[in-house]
C-alpha cells in the first residue's frame, strides 16, 4: 500500500519567523513515523526557513504560484522560484484562492501546466461551496477544466485534494463532512480521471480529504482505502493535535 500523505497547510500563519521556526522544531523533536509522506505548506516568506530546518523526511509545498516563470507580475511568486527554494509540491486552486482571490478555473489550469512544466507536484484542491450544491457537477467541472490540455504523461504526478468548502474549519458553517461522503467524492474524482485518462491512472491517483480534519476524526477518513491522506489546515498549527494526526495516518500501513 502506498504511504498516506499528510499536508500541513499553514495558510497565512504564523505571524513571525520565530513562531514558524518553533513549529518546525517542535515537530521534528517528535519521533515521526517513517511510513507516511509529510509535507508542510508554509507561507512563501517562511519557505526558506522551513526548508533549512525541516530535515530530510519532511517535504515542502508552496501554497500558490503564478503561471509565468518570471517578469511583470508584481506581488506574485513563480513555480521556478519556489522550486529553487526546495519545494517539491504546490497547492493549486485552494478554495480560499478561488473564492477570496477570484481565481478562475482557467487560471488554475494555467498554474497546473506551469507546475508540471517546472517539475513541481501539484496538489489540486477541488470542492463544492455549499452542502446543497451538486457535487457531481461541481467536481466534474473543476477537475476537467483544471486538466484541460494536460497530457497523460503528466497526470501521473498529480495529487487531488477534495475539500468541501462548507466543511473547512473557518468556513463558519460548523459542519463536518462524513467519511462516507468524502469517500464518495474521492471515488467520483477517480472516475472523472478514469474517463479522461484511463482507469489505471485513476487507481494510482492520490486523492486526499481536507476540511476540519483533527486528531479525533482523521482515522475515520483515511481508513477508507479510496482516501490517500489529508490536507490539514487549522489542526496543523496545533502541535499535539498534529502529532496525533500524523501517528493516526500510519496505522493504515
Ligand atoms: P481546515 O482547513 O483543516 O482548517 O478545515 C483545510 C484547508 O483549508 O486546507
């Protein structure tokens, strides 16, 4: 069985280098299980610091990139820049970027192409906004448009994270997804990939779940063989909770 993947999405936290360093050092002071893939996605300004302090077993992800390599994009960061800082992964299309920053499916498609071109592993985030949205319609549209023009040779390097926006801890709904529903979304995503690229790609595609993951509920989500890991926001900043999440993830080996 493949290793479960846990991604810590720090979002726009913490507010100082000292705190960022403390988070990483406290994490490394624990005995981390070897049989999970642990990835930290800090804000851009801490990438270098985290890279220099996170040891070999933790990988690094950027939370976003622009679709161009360099040039007149004031305030933006390119995939080449984050790759040169040591990132192996990049989150693309997070719902906070889609809904707060106005990122469109077209921009997400361009970013994915750029990440593949530069050799980063993209973690494409998809998910419906409201619980009563048509999940099949939303996920089909988001996945298909994100992958428009992307070939089968690249899709083998893709990770998809299903994150229903209404279940994200800061969304304000207070609702939490159920493992059954998350699994049905993961299977749907595989089906869409299967239809686009063939069933062998769908079977190998890592599909993560994200949205209010805590040490209390992680096991129920990732115990599902169709769910390959978790994208963890708020709980990744709480050391004790995050350690428990990581340890729970390894039970599936
Ligand atoms: P959450 O965030 O775990 O705080 O709900 C997940 C995410 O937005 O990636």
